[in-house]
C-alpha cells in the first residue's frame, strides 16, 4: 500500500476520464503518438500497452525517434493528449 498525495493509504489509481481512456486505447490500437506531461516534462511517445504493475496503471511506450522504451505510470501523469 502506498501513501497517496491526499494522505490516505491505498493503491493509487490514475484519474483519467472515460474519454481519455478511450483516446489512450485508440492510440495504442492505431500506434498514434501521445503527449504525456509528467513532473513538468513533456514526453511524445507511441504507446504500446496499458497494464497494471503492482496495482499501478502503466503505459508501456516507445520514443518514436530513438526507439527507447519507457514505462509511464498514470498516477504520476499530469496530462495526456493524443497528437493529431
């Protein structure tokens, strides 16, 4: 169990809207780029998979230019946008 920012204990779950989940799942299916904002940094990546790791939702992604693989935990993400 983790300490959450609101002081409660429990598993942290991202707070995405239904539309954001739909957009993210569509981006995974279509291999479309997404912009992810985390800790003041923007990451433009191609998402490959959405899954849970130790109770935390994570997006496995690849950088479109370098091919580097990234794991982005949704509970650390400030914003997600599909790049159109």
